[in-house]
C-alpha cells in the first residue's frame, strides 16, 4: 500500500530570501540557517545554499502538484 503525505498548512515566502513559495516547484521544511535551531520554510535554492540534509529530524522536501497542493518527496526517513 502506498500513500502520499501532503503539506497541510499554508505556504507564503522563504524564511531566508523572502521569495514567494507559491511560485516555486518545491520547498523545504528545515532548520533556518543562523537561527540556532529554528525551523521554517525555505525555497529549494536556499536549501541548496545552506546544505540542508533531507531526513527525519533534518529536513523534508515538498513538491508542488498540478492543480495545487504539496506532496512530500524526500526526508520522511
């Protein structure tokens, strides 16, 4: 049996560069660089620049779906 994990909350802008996430192909739910452990939503460019690792307790990557919504792609376990 397979199932998809969907992002349930709203997305606004990257917590690092303020780029609108609605215009992006995906985003990361990860630790925000330089905050000492605070998590936030980051565009994929900021995730790459910060060296975000995908995995449980590290970061989760979500991908925009046709017709709306966001599905978990990497980082569950």
